[in-house]
């Protein structure tokens, strides 16, 4: 038989539920936590929503574009702050 992964719903009196550990239950076994006897809830499989690599890529692209567009202003400010007191540039 095929086994499934569940999580314990009792987060107060059960260390398995408190830690969020997975409980592997065989298909013909009762759906109760082996530690505390509370009912188990099935774990949804991943793959839903936007993948993390896409979100990270968009975030990095936004930061790169923002730095690229503000680079001339950053250079002007750097020159202004590092120039000697008597000299002015531009």
C-alpha cells in the first residue's frame, strides 16, 4: 500500500505538532498522531503558486534596474562629497 504524509493538529500538547514534523501514515492505518492521538491533516503537495526562482529573479532585476538608473546621481554625489573643500566640480 502507498503511504501518505500528514501533520499533527495538536500544537500544544504534542511535540510532533509543535515542531511541525511530518508523520508518515500507511494507507490502511488510522489517521491519528502516534504521539498524542489527535487527528492528522494531510500535507498539500507543492507546486502551486509562483515559483520562488521567478520571484527572486524579478526582485533582483528591479534592484539592478534601480541602481543602473540612479548610478549617475550616485556618482555626482560621490564626487561632491569627496572633493576637497575649496574645489567645485561641474
